[in-house]
């Protein structure tokens, strides 16, 4: 079953976060993921507001988790750790 990788982000260092984004995109694509929402318009209804929201679709939960744990994504993530506050989750879709 397909899975969604959902990130809610507040960027605190735009320059460092730009390097993360540059490296994360290819890592996500390498694992079969593609972006379906990336920083677009949103309406916050509940919970903590994060001004950047990203959704990527993967072939499966396992593919999304493998991407997260991959050396390529971990290299990208090193740029995001001190450049943002974020929550990230993977959820299986019902498709």
C-alpha cells in the first residue's frame, strides 16, 4: 500500500535548510517518492502551526522508512537538524 511522508516545519536558518532541500529531493526520488505538496497554501485547524508543510508519496511505508534511514537522506538531514523545528511521520494510505 502507498504511504505518505508528512512533514510540518518551521525553518530557523533558511540558508542551511536550503542545502537540506537540495539534497533531500534526490534522496526521496531515489526511493520511489515524489512530492504531492511542498510549502503551499494551508489552513491550520488544530495543533501547533508550522509554516512549511510537505507531503511526499512513496510506494510503501517500508520505502519511505528506507529513504529516511538511507545515507543520502541522513546527509541531507544533517543540514536540517539545527536549521528547523519539525515533525515527520509516515502513514499508510487506504488506496
